[in-house]
C-alpha cells in the first residue's frame, strides 16, 4: 500500500475560504480547499497511507473514516503534482 509524507518545508496559510500552500520542491504556491489543507495537517504528524489519513480526519471530526475516503483518494494526485506530498510505494505485496 502506498504511504505519503508531507514534503519538507511546505508552508500552509489560510487565505479567506481557501489555503495557500507553498512547496519548496516545485517553488510554487497552490491554492487548496479545506480537505487538501487537512490532509497536509495530518501528514505533518508523519507518514500515513490513505486509510491512516481518513482515520485521523475521522477522529478529529467525530465521523466515520469512510466519509473521507473519496476526498482523500482524489486529493493525492493534485498534492503530488504540486510537490506538497511525496509517495513511498510499498513493494511488500508485489511478486
């Protein structure tokens, strides 16, 4: 299962109803919604897979982790492309 970490040096600041996230990897600033900023906040605590991020968000929000699965899964491509997160591919299950 793939695990993700927040890239070193990422800065996240609120701007109105959005969040500005700067990535030293890309040298660019990206606007994020609340879900994207929440994923980065969870990853600030350490390496997590999708279910781990969902569990942390659910614990914080008092909801079922499944409520966050679609938002987290669909958020990875944008966060990766922006250089805000890095993916560690786990080959343990590969044959």
